[in-house]
């Protein structure tokens, strides 16, 4: 029996939601015009979420692929505030998994509380041989506009020439390095379901540097910043070590095994703990009561981590509208449909269809 479910696609730039669209169309869903109010699911534009368009389909509790208020952890400054303002108890101390971060506004008084605290902390850490900081725009993406320096004064002067707040964050000076002495960051995809269950996708990707890590040369950005756009644009060695400078978890696990460790034993437990703490901190800031709004939300997040030389996991930032690695996209899209859409709007999918492999965490 064919379903009669309808969906709206307002974000035509997302390759991931194009894959989700392909998956639900295989299951009988029909696309309607973007301005329609009679739909079951909206795949919204990441920058223009039409909340007022929701809740007008009588008798249907609609779904949308964003949580209202999720921006609190998806912008660098608001993530810092949310984590520090959380009134609950973290599973592990915040200082053990989130780098020290100070929010600096352009043109504010030099004696402002945040600047004074930053200068004091910078002096303390310099005495311990830890002197590198970086400045990141709160709304920046793809590594754009990041400045790295051993001089906090230099970074403060840079921020004062900008138009929006920046995070001055302690740089991880002793990262775990890949063969070739190269840095990397780790992208994990995380699904927040309508019932606020958290699903961590089993597969993730390391985004790798093309050049050896060299803390003595902070101007060589391809040694320090692992964003794809920066590596591809600025390094002649892009792709020399891994295709597209991407290493998947199975390959990384082999490297960890040489250290007597593994993803399952050492890395993933830390990641899961951080995820649950982040969503606990976010929970009071998002609207999720369908009795009031007559809709439910779900959202795919990209969490970016780094590892230090002792295999401690550090949260770097959170992306609220992430792309997925090309080889993973079809499976991830199918699993998202199975986890968050099929239970609400069942299409009587065949029993032999492969089930989702996300790891649920309440």
C-alpha cells in the first residue's frame, strides 16, 4: 500500500538532504511546493528556518530537520557560553575536554573582565611553556579568518579590527600525530531524534593535514589548520597521504593499535560522554514540546574533535548543518530515515531492508 506522505524541500544546497530526499521518494513520499503548509516533513533552509509555516496541517504533527535554539551550540561564542552556563554536573570536568576559551568583542574596554582574565591566564600558561593561542570568528566556517599567534596582544589587536565577536582559544600544542607527523581533526556525525535521543554514527572521518606539524612556524597554515578548503587551496601535497585528505575510522584504528589502543576502548567512550554533556547543556535552550508547537524536530550535527598526544579527546566546534563524506552519505541518509522518520510516518518498508546502525544514547 503506497503512503500518501508529503514533504517540503527548502534547502536545495545540502547534498546530505538530497540523499535523504532520494531515500524517502523510494518509499513513496511526494514533494510539494516550498510554500505549502500541508506537509508531513520540512527539510528547511539552514539560514532561513520558517517556524511560522509549521503547525498548520490539522491533525498532523509535522517534522522539521532543525531544533529551534540549536544555534546555541553551533556558533563558537554561544557554545562557549552554553557550556560554561550549564547548571548541571558534567560527566567529566569541562576543562578536560573543552579548550580554554575567552569571548572577545571588537573595541571593548581593554580592562574588560574577559580581556583581563585572558591576559592573566596567558601569562600563567606561558610560564609552563604553553604560549600558542588562536582567534576564531564566532560565525566563521571552513577555517576562514583564523589567526594563530604566541602573542595574545597581537590577537586582541586583530579582533579589534573585526566586526564581530571572536573566541580566543588555547591552541592544542601537543596533538596526536599521524604518520608523517601530521595533524588532523575528527568529524563525527550525530543525530538528535525527536524524543531527544542521541545517535552517534559508527563511522566517522579524520580530516588530515598535508604538511608536518611545526609549532615553530605558525604562518604555515596547512601545518596547523586541517580544514579541507584550506588544505586543498594552499598545499601542493593535498591528497598525497590520503585521498582527499580523508582517513576513515577503520584505518585510524590500525594506527591506534600500534599504541595499544583502539577507537572502541579509548576514543569513542570519551566522545559519547562529551556528546551527552553538550546536549544536556543545550536541552533547556531548545523548544521541543509538540503540545505547544504541533511539530517535532530532529537534527544532524557534525561534531569536530582533536586528540592530544595522550589520546584525550577535545571538542573543537559543532556544525548544525554538516555535509557528510561522500562514501558515507547513502547509508547515513537511510539510517536517518529509519531512526526519525519511519517511526512517525511508517511506509510499510520491506522486512529485508537493512536497519540503521546508529548507536543510540538516551
